[in-house]
C-alpha cells in the first residue's frame, strides 16, 4: 500500500502501522510496535501522532486520497467503457482491499475502520460518488453513455454496490470477480443503443 504524506517519517509510521495492523490486528498492535517498525522511539512517535487511532485515521485518509486519484484516472483513461469501469471499480478497493481481505485480521480491520474512522468513510465515499457522478455527466453530455437515472443517484449506486460486493465476498478473488462482473453489467446498462 502506498502512503501519501509529505514527510518521510510519517510515511514510515504509516507503513509500520499498516504492517502491524495487518499482521496482529488493530487491538493487539501497540504504539511500541509501530515505533519499532518505523525505526524510531515511542516518544518520537508521539510527536507525530497522539495514539494509534489517530494513525489509523491517517491511514483511512491516505486510502481515500489514493482511491480518488486512481478512480478518476481510470475513468478518464482511453478505451472502451467496460475496461475503464473495471479499472475504476478495482481502484475503488485498491491494494488495501486485497491486504485487508488477505489478512487473518481483516474483519477486525473492517470493524476498526467503522469504529475509528466512520466519519472519514462517509466523506471519502461521498468524494468517490462525486467523481463517478461528474464523470457520468461528462460522458452523457458527449453521448458516450445513456443515464438510466440522475448521475448523483448512479454514483451513490456504484458505491453502494461496491460496498455490498466487499461485504459479501468470501475471499479477495471472489471480491475481484464480483467487481469485474459489476463493471461489465454497468457498462452494458450505460452503453447507448447502437
């Protein structure tokens, strides 16, 4: 997972925290574990973050910043509609989804995300919905897609369905297949009649 932070110390902290959370779960990972993984003392870690919840929130913020960049880039890319949607929907989950679903502590990490950063999830999902809606409006304006509903409603639907796939997938491979199938279905529904 890539962490966007202007400071290399912050990047090291986020990488160490993610490694700890993935390996040991949120509850069992301590500030000492994170400091050790980042190659710094615990007091030095506290100069950057007041607790592991603050670090976790920064991870969620980093995830959504990366997802927004990648989703927008995939949608604006060249090529047919179906592969662009497939790339965008895959970017929506990104590397983080694979890491969480492959971790023995994945369910705990999903719970921690909701408990520690629920407000950030709402903001991040709203941003992604906005990216989808704007793209849909632009594509409809140029005649590349036919909207079956309001662009904002479709953006919300994209995000809701992707969340449903995430919560019902039994494995990361199952998640990937579900996302690809959903992209194909959406592309078919949005493609203008020839």
